[in-house]
């Protein structure tokens, strides 16, 4: 019996495999040698499709970013912002291993710029000038990316821990620390994200109303 022909190696296949590998093992575990093994080829074969590991990581980030839906421009600016923010958070949950790339790498690929352009455009369409729109965009992106990174890492580990190192702390001196530890164990990440997003939008609405003349 003859073996089924193997699908030809393409840039798309290489990046898809890298995303899957990072999702399972984390970004630090990725190497060209390991990825080649997953694809059943020598690492050198990958260089026919990606220039180097930096190019591969750019492709991974672009693939994750391109999966974030762009909202309808006919929606109100705050509804569009909610959609982009939730889409970015969903991308983090789908690709937790790749999400740290948002804070580690400059976006270079055109496919990755789509959601960023849409987010910036929200504030231009709301009537802000380019500088104010950039400020609003960066504030929004920082909130979402920072929340998701801590949600997937630090806070989740604390919330899942059986104990926090209270034995080294005088709880009579720091009762609020004990209270915070208990609150972290029962934290509701969904509610807290929506709370932060609502607070962000409330502040940005004040900026828009102050800077955009009423019709």
C-alpha cells in the first residue's frame, strides 16, 4: 500500500503549525527545530517559507490578530469599542500561549494591522483628532492587553492557589491584604473585565464630549 501524499509545505502551513505549537507549549518553547519535527521536515526546510524565527513570530502574531472581528462602522463608537475589546480578549483565550507577543513584538504584518486600524478608526469616527484618537486607542489597548495577560497568568495563579503566603504577614497589621486574598479566590474575571471596560468607556465618552462640538 502506498503512503498518502503529504501536503506540500507552505507559509500558511508553517504558521498554522507554529500557532498550534505555541498554544500547547508556550512561546518560549518554540524553535525552528521543534516546529520542523512537528511538520515532519528538517528545520532548514522551514526557511523556504519564513526568513527566520522573527519572521515566524510575526506570522504567529498576525494570524492571531487577523482572527479578531472588525465591527460594523454603522454601530455607535462605544459599541464598536466594546466589540473590538471583547474580540481581543477572546483572541487571548483562544491563543493564551501566543498572547504575550502583543506586549513583546512590534506589529509588522498587514494582516495584523486590521483590528488596530479599526480600533483607531473608532475614535476618529467619534470626532477626535489624530492625537486624541491615538491617546484613546493606546489607553484602550493597554487596558485590554494588560487585563488579559494578568488574567491568563498572575491573577489566575493566585486565584487557583490553595493558600497565599499569609504566614509571613501579620494579618492584624494588614487585614485588607487578607480580604483581598479571599476576594481573589472568588474573582469573576468576566464581571471584572466588563467593569473595567465600562469605566474606560465612561472616561473616553467624557473626552469625546469635551473635544467634539455638539451638532
